C-alpha cells in the first residue's frame, strides 16, 4: 500500500464508525470502531438550520433519533438534545448527535484516520460546505489525515475552492465509464463505489492513472478477500472487527 498517496486510507474503514455495533455517526460508534482495532472511520456531515456542522447521514432526523423532520429545520441545540441511541439499542439511550468539531477531537485523541463525507440537503450545498470547511480549518490539527468525499458534485467543487489542498474522493454507486474525467474535473484522488461494480480491469485502470479505489459497504469476509485480491485499496464496513485480519493480509 502506498501510504504516501494523498488519498491513502487503511484497508479497513469503519462505516459511520462501527455502525453494526453502535448507533451510526455517534461518538460511541467512532470510539467502538477504534476499540475494535480500526485504523480509520468514515462519518457523514451535514448542517443544522443555524449552519453548524453535525454528524448526520439522512436529510431527516426520523430514522436515527427521536426527532422528526428535516435536519435543516432544526437548530444545532435542538438536534443536540435529541436521543440518537435508543433506536439502536437501550444501552445507548441518551447518546447524542455530535457536532463535527466533537468528532474531530475524538478522532485526534484516538489517533485514527478519517474519511469525512459531505451530505448536503439539496439546495444547501453552499451552507453545508462552508460550515464543514470552517470547522475543519478551526478544529483540525495541522497534518491531520482526512479524506473528504461526497456524491454531490457541487459540494466537491465548492469545497475544493475553499480548501484546495485537501484530498477528495468522488462517491458513486456504479463506477462511471468516464470516471477519469470526473475525478479530474472535481479534483479528486479516489473513487468510492459500491463493491458490486469493482473489477480487476477497473482497479488496474484506476491504479495506472495513480488514483485509489475504496468500495462500500462490505460486511462479508469472503467478499472482502475477493476485493483485496483484485487490488481494491480499502473497504467500508459496518463491522470492522470482522475484517481486521485482512488489514495487512
């Protein structure tokens, strides 16, 4: 593995922390991934109505908290008061939705790498990107290894304009036929796609152009072995503890 590559991530990336074992995108989920031995985690960032960057995957609060409705219609204080743990298991009752700055501090203290996915509500790309970039600029220690990614092309474009030295990843479902042009157009160093679309040919072509390929979401060890055999650089998994034997394999 080329650890000097600008988009380098360890082979095993905990998806939304360790979301198979703890409520996704919470501090306890990040901490649990690290306790399992994961050297990297992925989390999602969006914003509240008052422009505070928070760790939330969906545009609505309903699935992963006792809140309801769009995230962008609630203030950070209102969102922070919600219970984001009970939906997963009673032992996590009272776990809150963290602010991005809290997650950054935890990641630093744990000594792990971070893939931060920007998840803007459509129409709120500028507010979301500016909040994420400002938080990173203020709370990110110098040299902290972060890979920022997004499915939202406008978000990638806006973020690159604000933080041009930050490594970027383009998220797709299927690997597009014009992946090279897209990576170049949006200043990305890595392609993130669903694992079903990975192939030896695609991986070899990506590496030949000095890009990296990270695939999601892989929870079967046999499938993970197949993907690493074809040269995939990293996988996102809900269960990092199941995959860590493959970290250096």
